C-alpha cells in the first residue's frame, strides 16, 4: 500500500473509532442502568437494544444539522475542555474523555415521573383493579465529538448527541431514545459559543 493511500485511510479509521466508542458507551450505560435502587439491567438485552438509540431517522440530515456546529478555531483541546465544563454544570458525570479522538461522554440520573401517566395508571387500577407500571427514573447520556473541519484545518466541527434510557416501576426499560428537541441543542451550542468567545456556524 502506497503512502498516499495510507493517508487517505487514516481519517476514516479515526471517524470509525469515534463511532465505536460512542456506541459501546451507550451499550455499557444500558447494562449499568441507574445507580438508584441497585442493579436494574439484568434483562436489558432481552427487553431493548441500546443500538436503537443510534439508528438514523428519515430526517437524519436535519437531525445532523441540529446536532452539529462549526467553529473558526483549530484549538480542539480548548473546545473539549469547554464542553466538559458545560456538561458538568448541567449535572452530568463525565464517564470518558478521549482527547486523541476528540470524544467526551457523560451521563446523569434523573426522575422520569409524568403526572399524566401516573393519573392514567391510577384510573386503570381503580376501574379494572390492574396495576400498570409507570416511568420512574431515567439515565440521560451525552456524547460530544470534536474533529477538524473537512478541507479547513483552521476550523473545528462539534457534534453533540443526547439520549436517554427510562426505567419504570417494574424495573424494566420502557424507553430508549435519542432526544431531538431543537431547543436542547440550540442552548448547548449557544453556551459553548459564549464559553469560547466564538460564533458557531450551522452546517
């Protein structure tokens, strides 16, 4: 293999390494489950595949644009440090930092009780005498990938993905989903821009 071909393959290997790291993080956190109430994930693989969180939707291009911004700086370490600070400010525990790959992974536990869902379960219990599990707690995951912008070594691409796993009162996973609310991503990038004193560019 010539040196030119080797150089062409390296970026592809680098991007593949990032994807695999994020994928295994989602799988690992699904098996770990929330720290509240002990081990709740012994049957997770049978109930739901964590890979579903990473599946592309029909409007994946719009989703990618929502999750991605370009910054006119090649200081990737500074961006990583700012991203870590933002996640910690939001209550995330940093699970992994791979500076050489430009990857930050974090997670946090939160309640997932929904008033409407609880009210519906109560009505069903009263009328039919049947107890229905309702959502109780959730594990929120955040993954951030930082890399050099294609054909622009003086700029950096930042992509963030938020997802969650929800457990119900029967200690079973009721939801495994990617979070796609635009406001969540807009707020993250706005705060990141202020932290870096830079203006982000939507792709």
